[in-house]
C-alpha cells in the first residue's frame, strides 16, 4: 500500500470535536461496528502472513467487507475510534482493561481477575464500549497492534452509548472484575459513575447473585443485552447461563489452546456446540480452523441472537469473571450465522473440572 502524504493522512484522521463515538472504516461515526481480525494464514500469500488483515461490519456495510487498511493503522475503524485516547484527554474519561495487559504494565498476576478485555472511552455526553479479545491491547501511549496478536484471529465489537448507560456498564464490570491497567476518571465522572470508580480501585461484588444481566441502549436506540459473571458463579457462561437466558441453542467460537476445554453440551433444553471451523462467504472467502482463532463469540443457529465477548469454554474460566454483549440485530445475525462451517457434535466425554484443577495445581 502506497504511503499517504502528511496532509492527506491528517484529513483522513480528523475527528470532529465533541463526537466521541465509534468510527467506521468509512471515517464516519457509526452506532456500532465489528472488526474480525483474520488469522495470519487464513489465505495464501505474502500479505496474509502479516496477520493484519481484517473483515469489517456495521449496520450499513451490507455484510462483511475487507478492511480498508491494515488493523495497525490509525485510519481504520479501530485506530480512528481510539484516536482521542492519544490526543488531548482533558475532558475525557477512560478505562483500559485486559487480563493480558501490555508488557510495560508490570508483572502482576491476573489469574484471579476476570478473563476480560476492553476499553471505555467517554465524555460528558457519551462515548463507546469496545469489547475485544486482543492480548496487550490497546497500548496506552500510542496506537499500535501487538506483535503477539497477529498470528490468531481476534474480534472487536464497538458500540456507541449515551452517558447514562455507563453507570450500567460500570455495574457489569463490578461482576467481571477486570484488570485495569490505565485509566482517567476524575471530577464529575467519579460523582456520576461511582461503580466505575470501584472498578478502578479493584473492587468487585461481594454477595449473591454472582451474575448480572442488564439491557443497554445505544445512541441510535439499538438494544443490547450485557451478561456478566463473577468468579464465584462457578459455571460455564454459555451452558451454565447464557443458552437458557436467551432460550436458544448456541454455537460458540473460543480459544482452543487452554487446559480443560469443555466439550459441546446437550444436557439441557438448549444445545451449546463448540465451533471447529469458520468460513467467510463469497469467492475466496477466508476459511480457518477455530484452533487458529482467539476470538470469543457465539450465535444462535436458528436466530436471532449474536454475542461477542470475553469468555472461553474451559474449566478455569468457570471460576473467573467475564461476560458477553448480545443483540438481536438482523445485520449482525445474518453476518455471523453463515460463518459457522463446522462444529463438534455432542457425545464427547464430559470433562471433570475438579480433576482438571487437581492435575494443574
């Protein structure tokens, strides 16, 4: 890709004052977007080996589109949305949290904290919640894409919310117990968003129930359902709660390289099936195994639910905080449902999580 001139780059990256929102690949504000960073070898060729290609989706994209730039560029949806974080933040509040924080954060053991990654960026009018699966992201000092996040697939969901929704989001983060590695929360933000202050201080819920579901409404009036659990919930997010709460069978994409992977579960009224292969539609659409994908999402095969979030299906994460953000948006379901090319049928021997924990002490 040819280098952009400084003037052209400045014009592309110009963000109007007072419009803190998700920005799409088009450079315009959007109510929500999903970026699906593709695995490095999802398609043959030198370009694919960089691991910086992505698919892009928003309400007006008409389905998945190729990303307009590399995902490490400030001109793409993710970089442009995060740009205010790296500029004058005097009127802004932000929380950056990640159970695998950037390397310069230190050596704090995050295993007792939630398995959750995201960004809150807001002003007094509103802002956005970016939920993602990317280790070491985003850096606090300047935008970039971590080298260790290039090999595998990753998902990032950005939703624009009015200010009053961030109190609800703060309450949800009290359940997920995130590791906050950078923040700015002062003045009116502390006064009006006390739950976020508790999150920054490393506090969490101390009594039942150990899970919480709230309805969030985006700036454009789209309804999302946030599901959050604390570690003492003690069960799988998907088969232990989400499938029943949504009243839907679920096909779940998650990281397959951890201990104690939970097999597909058909013991309840709803089936929870582990995805094994993903394929984007269209000629030459990338196809890859879930073992090459670090993203975390699920879809109801019969519709209409899609969820993008934090959690894998394994023994350890039954006892860690985390969650997912779900919606019945037709555009999202129509994009995600065809991605599932193959899944593991039920019948595989169930994992003894107690035995798994004992073996890994």
